[in-house]
């Protein structure tokens, strides 16, 4: 809501700006609920992959030679 009201100015090509300013074929903005869901859809895969990267980093730290 703050992005649409002008209180937050994200970079022009950021997902936040693109999704909150997207207009449909009739020129209407996405509803706040749909915009929120689309932003979460952008974040979910990043978070999911970060969990596995964290586990890999932990394993490499504790087993640097790869001996199990």
C-alpha cells in the first residue's frame, strides 16, 4: 500500500514496483491481495533454495574434506 501511495520508492525494475504498478487490460491495478500473493510467489522459491544452501554451507564447514 505504501508503494502505491508514494511512501516507498523501490527501484523501477524491482519486483515490488513491477507488481504493485501492474495494470490489467482494462487499466485497473491488481487488488492488494493479488499483489501480495504475487510478491510471495516471488519469495517462496528463493527462501526454499536458501534453506538447502544453508545446509550445504553447514556441512562443508564441518566436513571440509568431504569425508562424510
